[in-house]
């Protein structure tokens, strides 16, 4: 068994060279490639930020591994492009499937990831050509929240039905979210249209749990709704934290605490997922 970790320092110092030619084309080299020949290889790779370059470099790395007969498991804590698994408008690209097929065609035997948007539950399944193991970080996030709530009881909710699998095993409930149409302009974005709640939160402490906080629109609307409903202490947590624009500042103002895992590195990535990933890799 051999581990390759270009940018996943928790798994050890990078043992691969990733550079660029003067014109920007990517260059990769695995100096000790003979160690991987014919072996079971775990390639730990953060694909965000700079997802486009990172994905391409990963394809190059995978090809080198395939040529020496390695059996590669690709471990990516966050899988970019996983949000477009459905077509909304005619002529769109089904990017989630395209990226997965790229990895499968490049020789990935299995992809291990965390709270993958289109999987909607834990477990292993084939998505298009790729065999994926989706692991949830919900238990780690809930344990961390418990340390913040101290002795106080709290309820767990998700801001939409898609994230219900994160909370349902803990007696949690979900809000109902409806997104609007795509906004105009260069950026492709669908604002949260409405977010509704069918349960009482008066005087309750609440952990709001989601798979990701991206622009923060969902989490901000959820916290506002809970405040209006009379919730006491509100903590926001997600597996993946992008915190685009000024969403972290906004969430810090309206909630009692915000944190994520370190699947994406940010200033509140308080929950370490290294051991969780290692456990599922059996290393
Ligand atoms: C969506 O369905 C996801 O579970 C998240 O709620 C969403 O992607 C978060 O995005 P944003 O922070 O931009 O609202």
C-alpha cells in the first residue's frame, strides 16, 4: 500500500512534484513511482480551491499511476462540480457526471469523498462510470457542536430536504427550501427563494447542519428564520465551508458560532477529517 498526497499535509509532506511550464501547462512527476508499481495506492488530494487546475493535475497523476499498474483509490474530501447533477435549462452540461467519468476513465478504482452533494446518503454506489464511497462528517460535526453547547440540550435541523440524511439519524428535522431562477449576469447563481419551517423552535438551542456553506444564502436564511421563531442559541455547521463573499462575517453576526471540517481549509475549519478518511481507507 502506498500513499500519495500532493496537497494533503495531514497525510504527510507532499511526495509529488506539481509545477507549471512557463505557458501555464501543468507538469507533474512522482519521483518514487517505482514504489507505487503494482501497488494499492491512496491518492489524497484537495481539489478546492483552484478546482479546474487541480482536477487536471489529478488526471495527469492518475495516468502515471495507471501506467505502472497501480490500483488507485482517489480520496477527495470535497468533490467539485458535484452540484450540477441535474439539468435545469436546455443545453447545460451535466458536469457532475462528466467529472466522475473523467476520473473513472483515468483509472480510479474507487473515489472516497465526504458528504457529496448528489449522493444524498452515506454509502457506496456507482455514479455513471465511477464507484464512489460517500462518508458523512455529520457525527464529527455534531460532537463538536455538543462541546460548544456544553450541558445544554440542543436540536439538530437541516436547512433543506437534501441535507435531511445528515440529521435524520439524530432525531433532526428539515426545513423546506425553494431556490429561484438563475440570476442575470456572468455568475451562475440561484438565490434562495423561500425557506419554510413546519416545527416549533421557541426557546430551543439549535444546530443547523448542511453539507456545505457556499455563498451562505441558505444558512443565513435558515438562521433568520430560526431567530424569528424564537430560537435561543444557534450554531451553524457544515462539512464543506467555502464562505464566499462576506458570508462568514454575516453568519458570525447573526449566529452564536459557525464551523466546518477541514475538507476545505478556512478560518473556521475546526473539525479534522483526516482520521475519518483514514479509517475508511483502512490505513
Ligand atoms: C444545497 O442544496 C446545499 O445543500 C447547500 O444548502 C447549498 O449548496 C449551500 O449553498 P449557499 O451557501 O450558496 O446557499
